[in-house]
C-alpha cells in the first residue's frame, strides 16, 4: 500500500475546532471535513435566523475550509 501523508487543514476563515478534531484532514486526493454549525468566525456568535441564513453560514464555513485545502465547492 502506498504511504499517504495526512495533512491537517486549518483556517481562521472558519470556526476553529474546539475539541480533539480538525477542521479538515487531507489524505491523498481525499478531503475529510468536520461537521459545521452556523458559527460566524469573525464574531464567534451563532447565526440566529432562518434555516436559510444558518445554512448559508455553514456553507461559507465549509467553503473556507475547502479553499484552504486548495479546492472549491465545485469539486
């Protein structure tokens, strides 16, 4: 089996991991992202509002993490 490097992905553009986990881990061509909540990384506050507003924040968080890994949501 080929030795694949595990790379931890970290960005300040998304909420930091509070527990013993990473925002994401890249192994080979795979990117494994942790679950997200509608937390605004700039303020540290939960986005309160409609499900659409909360989902928008979650997707912004995921996009920031994926971008830090060198990819985008289209991939």
